[in-house]
C-alpha cells in the first residue's frame, strides 16, 4: 500500500493505464463556432461579389462591413446563449433547493432511483440518502449534475464567450479578404482567396478534428468542402444576375 506522497506502481508485466479522453472546453467550442463562420461567410461574400463586380475596393468595403456585422452578431449570440444557460441553471437550482427543503421524501426517492439503475441495493443506498439529507447543499449539487445533467456555468462565461466568438470570426474573416486588399485585379484576388481560404479551411478542419476527437483528415475535407460549396454557389448566383459590362 503506498504511503502519503507516494504513487502506486503497477505490478510487473502490467501496463499502466493512461486516460486519453479529451473533452473540448468551452473556449475551444467558441473558437470553432467563430472561426468556421468567419472563414466561410466572408469567403462566400467575396467570391459572390467577384462574380458581379470587378473593383476590389468595393469587395473589401463590403467584406469589412460583413466582418464587423457578423462578429457583433455572432458575439451577441454567444453572449445571450451563455446568459440563458446561467439563468436556466440558477432557476433549476432554486427549484431543487426548494424541493429538498419541502419534499425531501420525493427527492430521496429520485436519488434512490438513480442508484438503483446502477445496480445498488436499497440497503446500500440508504446510508447515502441519510448522508445527503445531512448535507443539503451537496444533495442539491448532486441532483443538479446527475438528475438534470447541469454544470454550474462560469460567472464570466457570457463575456468570455462573446469575445472569443467575435475574435475568432474576425480572424477567420480576414483570411479570404486579405488577397483583395493586396491585389488590384478582382479575378486574380479571387483565385488567390480561394487557394488561401481552402488551405485555411483544411488546416482549421484538421485542428478541429484533433481537438474534438473526430478523424482529423475527415474533418479537414468536410470543412473545406462546405466552405468551397458556399463560395461557389455565391459566385455562380452573382455571375448569373450581374449586368454585363
């Protein structure tokens, strides 16, 4: 048996088990949301405008306006979603606290049912119920997590989410727009934008796959394909309805 401060070592010939699970953090999820839209929407807009107009400064102006509006809208959406989650958690916790105080027999039955589903017997469950009743705060926390599946949100989650999503959207949006800022010919800038953005979508999709636990190359090709289809559709529609000359 290991003493204090010592680490147990596995028996000879037995491999040490190493946890390899990965759970994408809220920060990573926000980056994925912002960056995926930031790469795709301005890319499709710039490609579409390239099919209708041939003046790069018009495309750049429209692209900058879209990046500004899109980042604000996406950031606000992230803020409101996080605020809604926090308000929902607070209301559910208040309800659980009230039920633990007023109808503890019902809450005991709910906890017992949870443990029965894991194969525990009533005699094994009874001491757990008594311990929870002596610690109502821990009881409420248990019900929030294991009955309702709710985790207490970070109090700064709303602002952090808004800033992360908006920042990722802006960073992604400048990638397809940058060639139009450098090159004067819209068609040449379009080809450069397509190459740069598809490469960025491949890299982003690969990294996203690594972080979210999916197949990286599959995620890379799916992300690039979606962005390419969106840009191609916008370009073809704009070309079809553009006025010659």
